[in-house]
C-alpha cells in the first residue's frame, strides 16, 4: 500500500530462522501517539538482506488508531526466548502509555468543565428562575467550570510534551497543540468573564443592572423567586471563552482523523452543545434545589421542570442524531463496535445515557405532574432532589467515558 500504513524493514545482516518480536510507534493525524507490538517467525530464510513486508496490526494500547502521518519509530528486533519475548511485547507502551493516561485525565477535566459550564449558562437563560443569591451561585459554578477547563488544558499540554520533542511554538503548529491552547485560553476567559457583575437580572416589572449582582445579599429571597439571568456585553469575554473551548474539539481526536473534517466538525459541535444543555441543565437544577433546601425555602420547581423538559427533549433528539452520524463516520464495520476499545467504551456510554434518559423521563412523567398538584409536598421535594442528584452523577460518568472515547483505539 502507498497510503502510509505499511512499512518495509530491511536488516543487515539478514534475519536467520527464528521468532522475533517488534515494537513500533507512530503519530496519528491528530498528533496523538499510536504504538503496538507483534511477533513473527522466519522459516527457511534465504540469503538476502531484505525482510518480507510487514503490515503492523492495530495497536491494543493506542489512544487512537488512524492513518499515520510520519515514519514509524521501531524498536530493535531481537531474538529472545519465548518467555522473554512475551515480556518484551507486553512492555511496548512505555512513555506513550503514560502520556495517554495524562491526556485522558486532562480531557476529563476539560469535558467536565465545558459540559457543566456551558450547560449552566444555557440553564440560566432558558430554565432557571430564582433569587439573586441563587443566580450568583450559578455564576460561581460557571467560573469553577472554567478553572477545570484551563487545568485540564495544562494537563493535556504536559501529556503532549511527553511524546513530542518540540518547543511550544512547534507544538502549536500541530492540530493537537492548537486544540489544547484553545482550551487553556478559553478556560481562563470563562474564569475572568463570568464575574459577579456579568450579565443582568430581569425580574417582573423591572431589570436589575449587572452591578446589582454584586450587591450584598441580606437574606435569601431578597430578589423575587422568578428572576432570570440574561447575558449582556459584560459577559462577552466568558461567552467567547466557551466558544473557544467548543471549537477546540474540531482539532482533536477522531474529528481530525476520521471522515470528512467539515462534516465531522459540524456534527461534533451539535453533539457537544446538545450534551451540555441537557447535562448542564440537570446540574443547575440540582444545585438550585439543594440551595433552597439549605436556606429553608420552598422548592418551587414544577415550572422549572416544565421549561427544562422542552429544552431537554430537543437536546436529546439533537444528541441522538449527531451521535449516530459521528458513529457511522468513525466506524468502518460493526466489528469496530464490538471488538475494539472504542466500541466497548461507546457501549458503556450508551448504557449510561439510557439510564440518564430514563431518570429524566421519570421526572417529567411522574414528578412534574405531582409537583404541579402538590407543590409544597416535602416528600416530593426529597424525591426530586434525590433523582436530580443521581442523574447528575450519571452525567459525570458519561463525561468521563466520553473523555476516554475521544482518543480510544479503533
């Protein structure tokens, strides 16, 4: 083949009869390292200096498996006893495995920050109606999410340096380097942009300026319980930061290495935003109901759940369609789903999504009507807090699985 997936190895002197082990490493189109190992046997070797062409099988320890873009780095081929050969092949990962783990940790922080940060912003605009102290608390959660994004970006940057002998300026010329830089800059912008005075609070009959957000809260409920937050120019830096983080996923993982990039990037945008609106909305409602319990205030969540149900339904539909398109773009056969690391993680993620959707359906069809009829029922308030907390926890699991899925081997 001439597509860069086959390598011809020559040996001087020629290989004699025996069993050999080979370890290899390449860098994928998204700049993530791929490595693997295998053994082969030479029988009846002819007196020649050229070994047969060997096409390396897919790696079992690679963070992603895509067409290679640079020459492979191959470990010395050595004749060793069978027991030592197994040890040699199993030890193929080394620094690449360590870098993959560092990258997964970094992506986990980044994904958690983006999903819950962006989702909380959407919930403040479309779902949450509350008091000034509750809105301020949600803005603080968004800033914490920005900190998680930036931290994850720095961790990913460290992982890239573990497998790239390049200075920062050279690393920024790779797509992976651009992705990480966007996460760091975007996360810091979120921290700076969603300060206490960002945006404005609208209440029935009047609008509170952004400065009102920073006024001291004298008592819970000092602002009417149906106040809502809306973005203004004072929140522009934070909003741009979130946009940069979303854009970073256009330069990372299978978006770069599989399928037609413009289509995959557009679908990835829909997938990420839809997931954030759904998961972040659940998280925002969870923090609000627990805050009201701590302050001894009525739950008053029936209408909030009604508003969120419409938003969640649209998000789930968009998430399903985008996820299906991305899956068919990435996989080449059904066997990729059932026999690869990527496929196994995908199945686990789909199961967790089904659990979250089931809890959401229970809240919509069971709790919402009951809360509308008995809004002051303490038992219903307890049940709502419990189901929202469980659903938020499930979303954390989904985000962690997604951070692994982005660069899993296929």
